[in-house]
C-alpha cells in the first residue's frame, strides 16, 4: 500500500520535471505530533511532499505512510507552538 503511494508521488515529481529528490527528516507538528517522517523536495520544481512513517507498535514493521501537512524538519521550530494554548 505505501509503496503504491510512493510510486504515485515519484511519478508526480517526474511530471514536474524533477530528476532528483532531496530528503529531509523530521516529525509531525500537529495531528500526529511527534511521529517521525520525511520530506521529499524536487530538485527542479521545488515542490515538496512529506510523509509520516506509521509502524506496528509491537513489531518494527512499517505498516503505512501518511501524508503530513504540518511536517517540521529536524532542527526547525514548529510555528504552531507560537500560538497561545497550543503548547
């Protein structure tokens, strides 16, 4: 299932003219706060997408990838933390 999602997204990048992707690690900053993931950034288009890696809690197996719209790259501040009441 998650491989099909990645294949579709790779094809999307390809249609945008990208020949390489940069990967940036990070975490979700909101809905699934703290879940690990990664951001893919196209070398020509500058377009990006980010995914969270969902693992089986008992096993170390990856069971799904979900898109994350509130992804925060490692080493960067989560802007959501700046709003009162969200800390």
